[in-house]
């Protein structure tokens, strides 16, 4: 017979498995960045098609997250998690074996779909496995540390693998991890799903929201290439707006909606998703511009640029652990507000980069500040987004916060890249490039300030304090 202690140990081992899978998903959004020049030469990519190695992944990942979360609630969280892992691993294998640009882009799109299935399923398993309060805060602190450091680790690992093993290994590294995780999952994770809801599936809602989000992300990531005022961008954005409006109408009339809008009556849930979007918009593109600054202005090699992210990655891990403990004591609102202030300060500091800068004078300080801000924002915003939500809607809540962050990241990168490009144009002059990056960092800081305002006015003090009280109650429960 399994003892209580053994069951608890098993849950924490299962958390390591879930976090490892999420780490790979986040990693893959950035791991190919350093390898792009090598990939372009190997598979004869054109300059305009090369960004789609990244965009194809972001597009399907962002577009299918809500659907993945609801599938997990209705069909079984462990089942969808395992299906996503296997799909992700097989797509990674196919990507590494690609011999043409089209094959690689298609494989990256399927990778994104696999990530969209496993990511919300994994987060909802965490939320339903650990009690709301101190226990869940600790688990989500680990989750936030791993997920938050994935972007930085991807740049480092991508440089090492490309240099010593070849670009294929930035994809093949996922295969053994994904297959092993899927094989181990049944022994560590219990199957859970929503047993109370109607067993019908909102097909029309799923199609319209997935198509609408996909069109929105496509328009954002491709706007810099074809132009924000181009016919393609305008038509795509209009199509996305129509599809999203149709989704709202369908959901209001559905007996078993994909997204019950009643969830947004909880102001803190709405606020958490708004802040999550702004965190994505302000910070996700930071990695992109720091990498460009180090390589195009300071002349760093791919490996040196990757190694420069180590202090940032370690700081994210440490700050996320601290944040999870502080949330238990003072609530998620003050920690989230502190995180947004630190992010804004870090990005303002980054806007002071210089053409003749160095790692110590221009990168280390602001990267550490922004890293602590990320840990102090990512963890509490995730806790806020799933707190007080019944178990049968945890997949929905997890899909929502993932979607907010992903769409925010795509939106932020598109806007900041447009800001930077308006200054740099096609110039390769270090001074001009630096000016463009400076402006981009300032706009990113403005997004963080908006996130602070949203935290102060949309996240309810009462909900934050109630979370502290619940944490204390759970902590004194008898064994």
C-alpha cells in the first residue's frame, strides 16, 4: 500500500517531469535563433523565409493553446499531455531530418501544435495536483523558474549544439526527452478530467478561436516583412477580428462553450491575463534584442552570446523560488507589482546601451534586474490566473494564461521590431543599430509600466489577501 509520504514524493517527482516538458516547449521558441544562419545556408532559405523557422512554431503554438487547454479538461489531462509530448518529439525528429526549407517549416508548425497540447495540460495537472495555497505556490515557483529560464537556456544550448554537433541537434535534443517523458508519465501522473460538464465539444468555437488567434499571430509576426500598412496585413487583421467576434457570438449561444465567459466575471482572472499579455510583450522580445546587440554591435560569437545569458537564467530560477515563498506570506498582488517595476527599470537601463559597451557595463546589471522582475512577475501572475478556479476549469484557466503570454510575446516582438526597424532600416552601422535597440527597449519598458497599472487596478486586494489566508489554513491542516 502506498503511504501518504510516498504519494507526496510521487507528486513532486511528477512535477519535475511536467516542468521538464514545459522547459523544452519554452526552450524551442528560442533555441533555433542562434542556429538560423547555419540553417539558412544548409537548406537554402531565402532571407525573407528564414524567420518562419521561428514564426511557424509561434503561430501554431499561440493559435492552438486554448483548444489544447479545453481538450485537456474534457478528454483527460494526462492523455493530452502525453499526446502533445509524442507529437512534439516526432515533429522534432522530422525537423532535424528535413532536407528542404518547406519540410523544416512544416515540422516546426507541428512542433508548435504539440506544444499547444502539452503546455496547458501540464499546467492544469500542476494546479489540480497541488492544493491551492502554500503547496501550489511552491509547485508553481518551480514551474515559473523552469519556464522562465527556458528562453535564456535556449540561446545558450542552441549555440553549443550548433557549434559542436550541427544545427539538426537543436531539434533532435527534444526527441529522447519527449519520448522518455511520455513513457514515464503514466507511472507518475494520475489521469484527471472534467466529469461534470456536458461531454459535447464546441467544434465551432474551437475552429473560430484557433483560426482567429492563428490569423492574429500570423499578421503580427509577418507585418514587419510585408509592411504594417500592406494589403496582406490589413486583410489578415480584419479576418482575425471577424473570426474572434464570431467566436464571442458562438460562445454566448453555446450550451457547452469552449470558453465560458463567466470566468471573466472574476476580476483578478481578467487582470492576471491582461498582465500576462503585457509581461510577454515587454520581456519576451528582450532576449531577441539583447542577442542582436551582443552579436551585431559588440561582435560576440554565438557561444559567447549564449554564455552571457547564464547570470540571467540563474537569477530567474532563484527569484522565482523566492517569489513563490513571498506570495504565500504577502499575496500575489504586491509581488507582481514589484516584478513589473523591476522589469520596467531593467528595460530602461537596457535603453542606455552604447556602441562601445561591454558585458559588465551594459548587459550584466540590467539583465539581472530584468531577470528578478521576470521571476517576481511570472510566478504570481500564474498563481493569480489559476487561483480560485474549480478543478474542472483548470485546463481552461491554464490555456488562457498561456495564450495571453504567447500572444503578448508575438505582439510585443512585432511592435518592438517595427520600432527598431524604423530607426535602423537596412543599416548595419553599429551606432544606428544601437539607437534602434535603445528605442525598442524603451517601448518594452512602457509595456511593463502598463502591466504595473493593470496589476494595481485589476488585481483585487481581497483576492490576494484571501490567497494568503488560504495558504495559512492549508499549512496548519493536520496530516
